[in-house]
C-alpha cells in the first residue's frame, strides 16, 4: 500500500513537470492578454512582433534539440547563423535569386555544423570543445566577410527584394514545415530513439552497437538546417546585416530549450516541442516586461532568475534518474 502511494506520488510529480512548460506558456499568454486589454495595446501588432521575434529562435532551437538530446550543446549557433546570413546575402547580391539565397544559407549552416561534428569525431574531443573553437573562428570570419563584401560595416540586401516574403504567414509556414520535419525525425524515426538512448546512457548505447559519432553528425546536420532557415528569416526581417546580427541567438537557444522543459542532461526525457514552447514563452515574457515599462536590465534579471529556477527544478526532478556516462 505504501509503495502504491509512492508510485502515485512520483507519477503526479512527473506529470506536473511534463506539462509545466505548457502551463507556463498559457499563464504568460493570459497575463499578456490582460495587460493588452487594460493598457489598450494593439494586439494584432503585438502578435506580429512576437512571431517576428521568436521565429528565428524557434527554428534554430528546434534543430538544436537533436544536439542537446545527446547530452551536448553548441554555443556557436549564433555565429554560424550570422555567417550563413552574410553568405546568403552575398549570394543574392550576386545572382538576384531568393532561392539561391535560401540554398546558400542552408548549405553554409549545414557545412559549418558538419565541420564541428567531424572535427570532434576525428580528434575524439567533446563536441562543446569543438564548438568553442568554431565560435572564435566564425566570429573572425564575420569580420572578414563584411570587410571584403560589405559597404562600410554592413552587407545589405535590397528591402524590396525580401518584402514579399517578410510576412507573418510565410514565417509561420517555414516554422510549421520545419517543426513537422523535426517531429517526424525525432518521434517516428529510429534516429530520435537512438539519440535519446545515446544521451541517456552513452556507455550502454556503445555496448549495444550504436555509433555515437554518426548520431552526432546527423544531429548537427539537422541543426544546421534550422540555423540556415533562421539565417534566411533573419535576412527577410532585417536585410541590413552587420557583425552584431544574431549575436544573442546562441544564448537564446539555450534559454529557450531550458524554458521549454528540456532536461539539461538530454536523454529519454527530451522533447522536440521544448524549443518552440520555450522560445515563444521567452518572447511573451519580453512583451510583458515592455508592457509594464520595465527597464531592459530588470527584464534580463527576471529571465536569469527564471532560467536558474527551471534548471534547478529540472535537475531535482531528474536527480537519481541520470544513468552513468
């Protein structure tokens, strides 16, 4: 009888933790709507801003879930997105084709991701060590590209060229298609199951014959597609690119994944929708801070406190459940 109570209690605790990010998103949405009504905020315009601000982070973070599921992380995503956007803009200026620009953004991002994962495999280094080196390399490459191809300190794409696709509906279409692709690969293909197994217990995964290096390469390739799409959306929203383009994306991806309830240890509890929930929640929180006329520094402090709290709850919930690595 006592064991049944303990099991029931653990199930309730697990259910609460599982749905906490979604409940948090609903709560933030409710608070935002109340503030919008009471302060006479233009709701359609605010929703447009929310989509514009969260679209890039959602696609980049959704792809990054595959990396985080392995128990690793990539801090060079922001720099990779910036380089991909710059090369995409250069490709458009050379050809005048949006399709070529899209292909250049995705191709560059996937190539950078594959280089990171292959270098880690060849030199048998932890993936995050390679991404730290890539962060420095890509940051330098940004300056080189702007210096060689820019006008002053920027590289520009004509605003009229991207105006037809700088719409909410186009961005939602990109989000839905990429989310559907990632959901299919993560939940219905063996790649997702193998990555959860690898992230939960790499020792056992190796003994069962799983190739951790191949899984890492696949994860980084999918993440690269998300970064490339994020670069393309960045150009459509802000066609004037500088060294500061996407400078906060890397940290935003980490915060969004954690906000969405993704365990920092990866493994079987990883969820593909964590990134989307976290990114939209973070954007809603920013809009609430703006509606309350709070200083940006206060907003960053609130985000930091919530981030630490979510990580603490995540680690507490998984304490004792993480298998030996």
